[in-house]
């Protein structure tokens, strides 16, 4: 089945059972208001002011949807700055993608924008602004989206863990989100690691139950090195998409790299005994391992086994035809410092350090800048991603899912993704079917790199 059919003819293709589940196929769901606003929250000892969220005193909520069902959001901007909302990983219509100038005009102070789309894929995704990106994300506006499978996969409960750093001074006020030194290298790290804006929260789940743990790295910079301490678990999805291979569960000494933008879903079997804890730990440079979040067993339920879970159903991603693929090459590297990106409504860091194919992006409001590549619609394309720098880059492509097929440095499992971590000097070939037309942003998800040149877009005709 073609994905576009699913997008535009979903109700018809779902058949009678699907229609019953959808309720009325004609009545669109009511739009949910997402009000971007200033917030205050106690991240540490004192309230941190000047945060950005969707309510005055809480982290951005998890937004829930269901595969194949329409979602509507009215984003309202109460800030003094411009904004635009992007739905990271969702393969939706280009006009709903939330990229200023490329897909919509920025949302001005006091203005709103109505987003409506139907997620074709189930899985763990997230949302964040794509205008004033550094300012608004660093101050907190990064939230998780859960798109439920059309059929219940059989967990007892789930937990969503939104990992991110904040950069605070001793009085818990914000430090500048970036430094020129950081932007020109690996990025400027935060100094307070949080899960759901808390330090090491512990969540209760039934003893012996099966929990779906959705872990999302929404940080602007940090590549988290994560592992589980205790319990039995299995990785069931990566960057939204079900995995079809057996991946090692990350343990102490062999952590999993989760770069900005990436997500991992784990099926976790809670200990049968009450009061035991499974810990999601992070290795941080030069520090003892840190508890990011815990799952604690409570009560006494029936003891369930991971083997009871069926594999998650595949998402409707088209399979590449490598025999007929077209190759496109991209080089990610430094650029001699040139003019600062132009200072449009969407903010500039004031520097240019990075480039794609030797061309630094000229700023969010870049006019007359063409696509890095034009991909013929419906065809398979191989993108060769070459990292010419000693820094790591999580390279993200909007609107399409892709799969790595080769690396010069490691053997990569064939995991569908939208964000590929390129190691130092690594060259990775990724494959995709260009089945979603439009201009799709293509950039590093270290926001300092994105905002100092490492950005462009691909056009699917
Ligand atoms: Cu998660 Cu272009 O972004
Ligand atoms: Cu995205
Ligand atoms: Cu980068």
C-alpha cells in the first residue's frame, strides 16, 4: 500500500472495523490549543524563571495521537518573539512541517497557526519550535509525542522519559545557551541533567508487569550515553519505528548512544518483588554515572514475561529498491568564518562555523537558496553522508524515514530512522524512498551546528 493512500484515503482503506474505531469519519477532531508561553519551574533549589512551555508551571505535555487518525493543534504564540512548531519524525504533509519560510511563515507575537495532520506511523516522536529554535528549546520547549499503534500492543503501562539538560548558574537562572567556542566544536553542554524536568524521578509500576519505556533525547546538544541497571528488558523500537533485529540491551560499560532528536522504546519486565528499582542511568564525562529516572515495582500483580509480547506491527514505510537507486553526496564540515547568518525573525547565533557541501546555510530566512538535492518522487535514493569534522553530528531529515545501509567505521543495524548520528570522520550511506513531496529540512540536531550553518533542505518533486 502506498503511504499517500494511507494519508489521504485512510478511512476507506481501514474498512468497516477501522471506521467503527474512528467514530465518525467525517467529523474532524477538535483542535487542541498549544499556547507557547513563559513559565517558571523549580528545576533545582529555586524557581527558574524565563522558561518556555505550554503552561505557566509545568513541562511541555506529552501529546497523544493514534496511527491513521487526524490530529489538530492550534499553536498560539504569547511570546515577544516569533515561533513555528515542528513535529519531529512525523511523515506528514509538507505544509504542516513547521519550518519557517520553507513550509510556512513564522508565527508572530499574538498570532496562531492551525496544524492538522494524520500520522501514518505509530511510535515515539517529539515536537519543538523551528524558529528562535535555540532560545525556545534551551529554555524548555521540547515535548514528546506518542502515536499509539492502531492495535494495542499489550503493555500494562508506559512511561515517557524526556531527557534534557539545562544550563543554569548558581542561583538557578539561565546561563547563555551557547558559546562561540562550543558552537564551533561539539556544542555547549548544559550543567543540569533532567528527565521530565526533574532530577532522577522515580515512577511506580506494578510488580511483575510489562512497561513500555519511551526515552527521548530532546536536548539541544548532549549525546546521552544510557544504560539500564536491573530488570529484564528488550529494545522494541528505535526513532519511532519497530526494530526487527535483536539489539543488545545497554548495560553498565556498554551504553547506548542517544543523540539529540533520537528515541528508543524498551519493553521492561518489572521485578516481581515489591519495592525493587530499575534505573535508567547516564554516563557523563568525568562524573560518576547518574540516575536519570527509575521505575519502582509496587503492589503484587501477575508476573508477566517479555515473551508474551508480539513484535510491534511494521509502520507503512516503503522499502528501498537499491538496484535502481540514485546516489547523492553530502559533506558536513567546517566553513571558513564568513558573514553571520542573516538576522531574520527566527534568530541567529551571530556566527557561521559549519556547512553542508561547503555551503553554510544563510539563516532561517534564507531567500533564493536552492535545495541541496532534488529527489525524484517515488524513486529510491541513497544519500552518502560524509563527516569531514572531528565532531559528531546527528543528521536529521524531515518528512521521510530512511535506513542506514553502510558505514566506513562500524556495522550498523538496519534501523529505520529520521536522525542518524555521524561519528568523527564517518561516512554513512542511507537509503530511502522519496514518497513524500515537498521541501524537507535537512540539518544537524546539535542546535548550535544547525544555527551556524549546518542546515539545508532536500526537495522531493
Ligand atoms: Cu527536530 Cu528540524 O528538527
Ligand atoms: Cu524534524
Ligand atoms: Cu552537528
